[in-house]
């Protein structure tokens, strides 16, 4: 889940934070304040440490400033932020939802992906929600007519790339073929019908684009043309 709320009274334990953050925690300890548990209130996120042999009598709390925790959280994956850090307490839940973290994860995740502007341009949503919507949309297997017309298409015919440029399916329901001229197209039950043939449409898991006619002699791959 992309939103979770934990209890206020749960303390942050080293095991709750991924092992990749141990180096950051070690560096932070040099400038941190170590206090006995009887001398402080449990009002700050902390790491519980113990070197006792008698029911925790020597247990101490190592307190880190917010900046240190921000660095620690930056080492976590999206799944770890949602399933681990956000469950520690409300303060960690808030920190793990920060736009600065999720913008980095989104940009890295969306490299090489197609048609993600619709998520980036959702200015009313946080970066975390944009990331979540993009992940959910990537699981969709049915192409829309808008997507068919939005993309340009690269043709692989009989195992060879066409030299006649990218193809376009027009919004008015027509397709311009260098060989057959102008013909009508229809997208029915996730199959593209045109020029007397019917080709299945599949999602490309690598690019989040589409492939039409996979494993046939006529295969179209979606291409997102950049606007100059």
C-alpha cells in the first residue's frame, strides 16, 4: 500500500531500517546525543540501543536530527518506504511521503518509459501518488484508441525494420499505408483490425508502451516522438 499510518508510540529500531543505511547511521552517531532513558521524553524518533544483561537497565536512546533521518530514508526503496518506514510512527510516515524522496524515485523509475507525461503533469497530486498511479497504469493490458493515435509506430515486417518511416493511425479512423494507401482501422477487444488483418495488442513491460502483432510477420512497436 502507498499510504499507511502507524502508532505514535512505536520507536524506530535499527531492524526497521534497511541494512543499506547502517553506514549513514554510524556516521550520524559521531554527532548525536546519547541520553539515559530516564532523562528524556519519547518525543523524537530514535534508535534503541542496549548493552545490558539485566532487563534493559542500561538501555540508551540515540537521537538524530531530522536531516540525518532524511538521509537515511533516501537509501530505502519505494517498497521499503511504504511497507517499513511509514509504519514506524506518524512522524516517519510523514517523512517517508515527502516529495523530495518520491520525485527522485519517480524520475529514476520512469527512465525509458513511454507516455508518462500524463503522470508528471498531475500537479494536484504528490510525487508519491503520481508514482503510485504510474505503477498501477503499467499493469493495464488494454490499449485505448487515444493511445493508438498518440504514438507513432515502427514496423517490423518479416523480421526486417521498414525503411519507409514511422506509421500513424489517425484519430479520424484512417491509416496511411505506403503500400496499400488509405484504409480504415478499428480497435476491438484489444485487437487492431485494418487492411484485412487482425493483430493482437500487448503491453511492453520494459517501456510501458505497446506491441501490435507480436510473434507475427507484421509487428508494430510504439514510439514516442519528442517535440522539438
